[in-house]
C-alpha cells in the first residue's frame, strides 16, 4: 500500500530546470518497522547519480521507489513523494506502466524471457503499443546497436535469448529498456554478476547513455562508482532505518567526506 503524504500543490517546491528527479521526505515502512527514513535527494538531468552504502541499508528499496516498483511488494508502505520533472509520480492520473516506461529499470541479474532475442527487445514496445509495427525491425536494430550487441546477434535474432552469455543477456535487457525510450534508467548493481570484459562493456555504455539519459546507479564496486558517477548519495543505518548521511559530488565524497560514517564505509574497501 502506498500513501503519498503530500504538501498542498501551492507549497510544492519549484524545481530548477535541470532537476530530473526529486525525492521529498520519502520513508518506507514494513509494518511498523522503518526501512528508509526522510530521504531528500535532487538528481539532475543527464548525469550518473550513484547510491552507495553498506549492504542492507535500503539502496535497492529506494531505487524501486523512483518508478513505483516498490508497489509490487505489498507489505511495504511509502510516505513522502518522488517528483519527476516537477510532477508527482505517486499523486498522478498517469498509468503506473507509463511511469515505468519513462523511468526504466535494469536489474542485478539479467531477466530474459523464454522468447527470441527479437521478441525480448520488443517486449515493452508491444505492450505499450506506441511504436508502429512497421518500425519494429528498425527499433530492434537501433537499440541493439546502442548496446553494442547488434554485430553479435544480427544473424540470430530469432534464436532464444537464453542462448546468449550472461553479459550479452544484460546488454539485451538494457536494449529492451531503451526500446521504449525512457528518460531515466535505474540500475541496481548491473555488473555484479558479470565478468570483467562484460563489466567494462556495460560501463562504457553507461558513459555513452548519460549523454541522452539520466542514470541512477546502485553499486558496491567503489572503483566503478569512482569511474562513472557525477554525484553521490551515501545511505547508512541510523536508529534502525536507512538515511542519507551525505550527498555531494563524487570527488568530494571520496576525497573530503564530511561524515565519519562515510569515511568508515569507504575505508572498508581499502
């Protein structure tokens, strides 16, 4: 169940034009137990925004709040709000499926369907019905080229997606997200199951994608975070719930953090 505890429309903050996502006083509870408490964030357009912190502090939970995937876990209750381009995603007449098209998600483990490579790419397109059928082949080629997979699969588009390697499957899942033309891509540890070569390929794609998309990245790989992110939020547990203890540009967090919790967390990787 989701409760949007919202301020009156007249008192909602006016967002700067570059703000893509704004998290306002967001908390998540499981029954009476708080998982996240009073989260405030500003995520600008066309940047890679990283979310870091120890395991179990609610990073993935927060990510799922950003496109309402959290609602698929019925025992969780959300208060506060997320604004996408200045408008609430919780208090809106817009269908939730449309929100999840505009704010897409790439998971830790690649999730391919027991269908062909071609049909996997088009899964969201077919569901949304916003791209004419005659444009489907062009769409498939376009997004497979974007994820650097076209040359590897162009001759086998009608083979099962499960025949691909794990690294290829993850790029296929990213192509499926891109096919519906999202503005934001949420990534939940997208390379944790991949080998070094596949990880490098995904990282290069992230660098390219941020020219056109806003990316929110959860990662436990601090080298990756340092290489890719422009801005960071670090979440730690305080009084039993995850809270943002520091939010700043990547270099400031790594080189001159103002939080001892963050210093200890980063020190555990050295």
